[in-house]
C-alpha cells in the first residue's frame, strides 16, 4: 500500500497563530496577558486538530517539523508568562529545563546573523557584550545545551528545534574563536583565563557571571580596553601595531611587548608593568 501524505497547505493554515508567535519570539512578553492567553488557546486547539489527523498523516521528518512549530510557539508563550511573573496553569506543560534551554538558545541568537568579519570588528573594537557572548557559548553554554538537549525527558519536537538552532551557531562560533585566537594576541589569553575559572558542572548563570567578571576586570584594569594597541582591519585580517619595550612572561619566560596583558605563548596572565 502506497502511503499518502497529508495536506501541508492545511497545516499552514492551521498553524498561522503558531507562526506569528515564532516570528516574534521573545518579544511576545510585551504583548498583553489576555492576547497571549488567546494565542495559547488558539495554538493548542490547532495542535490538537493536527494530532487528531485533521490534515492527514505525515512521515517522520515532516511530522516532527510541524510538531516543532506548535510546541515551540507554546514554549515561547510559556516563557513569556514566566518572565512576566504571571500565573498561567496550562504553561506548566513545559519543564524548567525546557524553559531554561530555550532562554539560553535565544540569548545567543545574534550568532544567526553575524558573520566572522562582524565578530572580529566587534571584538577588536572592545564591545564587551559580544566578547562575553562568544566566550560563554564557546567555553560552556554550547556544551551545556548539547548535553541538555540529549535528555529524552524533554519533548522531542522541542529538542529537535533547539538542536537545529545550536548546530547553526556551533560551526560559526568555533571558526570565529579559532580565527580570533590566531589573529588577536590577547584573545587566546582571555579564553585561557575564563576557562580556568569555570567548573565543569557550573550552571549557565554562574558561567555568565564569571565571564562577565573576567571581561570587566580585564577592561577596567587597563583603562577601558584590552591591550594598549593600535588596531587596523585590512580585509578579514586583524593587525596590531605594538607599543612599548619588551617584558618577559613570569611562567614561560617568553619575550613580550610591555603592553601585553596575557602571554601569547602559554596564555598566562602577565599584568601591566609600570
């Protein structure tokens, strides 16, 4: 017997409210409570109709795709209720872990639109928030999400949707960090210091706090920027014009410029020299 797939155009009509919520994402928290409740009820009813086969049946990948659309729209609304301190009993269908995983993925959604050149410009210009986000995800949050989304107690459509997002971040972030370590002298030392301060079982919020502290200390300790350097960008290559005479790393004795904050050989903190 030949399998006859359902009518996807009917699913598109049925999921109109879900797609609206997905497009707005975290901005849904600014909508009135009553409007979000109405959306929840509409999406939940449409999802029930889909599960009841009103649009026909779909094979695995397509079925998971459509289920993810409904589940993620409901999860976004559940997060909005929680973020606003509102009580909405139906939203308890989602666990705290599912809500935290969504929040973490959304925190790094800037990685969807930035290219490597954009990362470099932001890092070189000393934009603290970009430095924090890149280090957080690269050193810990990405691994935390991988482990969390392997948890089979989470709803499969939620796991699949968030894993697709994470996979799109991962390749881009790893490439950006690799390039930055090679092209910007202080960046490798900064990553080394952050890594040493983070315990393997640290919670996402603890990691965010630690890296924020390292970034602020590194910037504030040297007059608002990491490294007393002049920076030029030619093409995609970051070049530095070093200033000052040489000093030596206290850990490996590598000769360094006087303005270096971290050893470019071993990553040890050098500090400033009067």
